[in-house]
């Protein structure tokens, strides 16, 4: 266990839980690093056949900790932790399942383009306020979003910042199923155990065929990253972050 990230193994299933409830699981650089390491380690371990991502009740993740963004926007070091996690999930060699309950913001939404199955509770909401913060989509979502959702739904989610309910996320193909709040983790773990019990070589080939060329998504992820870093140091982004932080302090 790393601070705010709990890693456990249940047979052939590795669970990675974001656990920073006081901040609605806003992701720090250390959390990204821990999750990237867990995915990479699990991929290299033949005893692990499936990864599962969880948050806490009411919060899958509120996205990147805006204080980290603000630090970079005002001249601080960004680090590679976010990028390392994005690469790890985009290139994950083993199936990735997610169980979502509550808010799923930014990367909390876009990571599902790389998940093989996502279960969400009815109260879950998927949002990506990138443009409102003076930023651009990430995680390869500008490529995968239009392919999965259709261009107009992708534009609504990734550019307009429209929140998708769990039912809309299911109907557009962003997630697999909507289950009762109390059943999210059970459903995700049961699916993971079923996947882990399948013939691993056949499953790997089937999954790789369905995911096609992952390096295309990685290339887009890298292209997005260039724009994202540039935007982080733009006046638009700085002003948006400062306005957001000011509203939080006055709330």
C-alpha cells in the first residue's frame, strides 16, 4: 500500500484502489506513480491475470489534483508520473476492469476508453472539464472518443464538458453496465474472476485483436501531452485554475 493507493491481490486478480476520500480521490503525482507501478508489476507477474480499479463510495476520482496543475502553470516541475500512468493503462497487457461510484472527472472518465469492462452505479457522473480549464483532452481520448462514442457525443463530452450520466455512458459505449450502488464492486470482481479463469493465451489474442493497434492511441496520447503541457502554462489555464481555487476557498 502506498499513501492513498491500496493494492491487493485476490487470487489471480489485482485490485488498485484510489483512497483519498477527503479530496474525492483527486490524484497526486504519488498516486499516479503507485498506480502505474501496480499495472506494470501486475502485467509482468504470471500469477496476475486481471487488474481492477476502484475508488471510494461517492468518488471514483475527481481527476488530477488542481494544485499540481497550478504548481506547473506557475513555473514548477510537472514530472512524468501522469504520463507514466497513461502509458501503463494504454499498454496494459492484461484486462483492466473498473468499478465506478460517484464522480469520475477528467482522467476518471478518459481512462475508461482503455478499460475492458466498466461497471458504474446510477449516481455516477462522467465529466471532462478540460476546455473549461484552458486545457485539451488527454489519455488518447481525442482519438478513441470519436471512435467509441461517435464524433458528436465525443465533442459533447470532451469539448463541451457535458456530464454523462451512468445510463448515457452505457448507451454511448463508454462503460459496460450500470448496477446498483452496493453491487458495483461485487460485479467488477466477479467479472474479473471470470476473466482470470479463462484460457490466458486465447484471451490475450482475442483482446489484442479487438484493441487493434494500441501504439496509434499512444502516439495520440503523446501528441495530446505536448498540447496539454503547453496549455498548462497558458494565461487561459492559469486564470482558470486560480479562479477555481478561489471559488473553493470562498465556498
